[in-house]
C-alpha cells in the first residue's frame, strides 16, 4: 500500500545526459518535496511545491529542475548530470508545511548512478 | 544555520540490549524534533516527534525527550529486537523544512 511511489528505484545515466526521476502520491497532499542524499550523508532538501507554487532552496544548483503537472505527480529533472550528482533522491509529501503538525511521508527513493 | 549531529554508526547490539543513539542540534528559535527510521529497501518513516521542550515522544518502545538545556533529543529503547535493525535519522524543523543528521545504522544480532 505504498502511498509515495518513486520510479525507477535504480537509474543509470551517462555523464551529461538528461535524466528524469518520477514521484507519485495517493495521499492528495498539497506539498511535495525532493531531497538529495549522498552516501553516508544527511538528506538535503532541493526544493518543494506547495500546490503549483515552486520553492527552490538557495543552494540548489541550476542543473536541477522540477515539474508538478498535477497534485499526484512530481518530477525531478537533472539537465546535465555530473559524477557529483550520483546519489539517492527522495520524494516526500505532506498535507501542509507546518511540520510540527503535518507528517512528511517519504518514498523509497531512486538511486542514481552517473557513468 | 540550523544543524543536527548524531552519533556515527554502525551500532551493533545483541537482542534485548539497551539502545541509546545520541542526537544534538543547533537552531535559532524553538524547532520541532523528530526521529525517522529507514528499514532496508524502504523510505523514511516517522518514528516519533516532540514539538516543545520537555516533551517526550514515544512509539514502538522507542522514546526521546526534547532537552532544551542540552539541545539534545537522544533516542532510547529498553530492549531491542532483530527487527529494529535499520538506519535512524534525527531531524529538526523550524518551518517547512526538515534538517537531518547523517543517520546511524543499527544492527541487532540474535
């Protein structure tokens, strides 16, 4: 009964070749987040959507873009992946942004390898 | 900026042993504090949370108390099971954002 689904679980791309990661949710939550988690490091927020409003973190590289065509789906686009972009990418959702009151639900992640 | 520091792993225990995973934080204001758990092949799941000083979060036998004076939120369990083997993440939020520690892997041997 997965509520936040990420596809694919494993993605291999070539250096510089654009890649898209997918996330879908069945919770009808307003907020969707993308985190990057490099090996043995803390997950780091890249950006989030509140409905259609896109909110980029100040230190997220321009190489990373996102699209949210509807409530259920959100995509992470990496325009020109470098070796340093190899990581686990985590999608999460919540009903609202006040996290003291709204739980974030995470997908299982997509592990991206860059050759 | 805000940050979370947690003990490095792996932590290896025998079944029924007592568990402590240390977590300290640095934050402006009064953040909410969380423990998330990641079982093999699964996403992060909220384990417990505390939203103000001296609150105790608890779930599945795990407990953590929000200690403002020591800026800590240590995770404890009195008797671990093999099924508790996972990676545990301490996190804080001050608004829309979760800031995580780097995770502590727990291995419980039968």
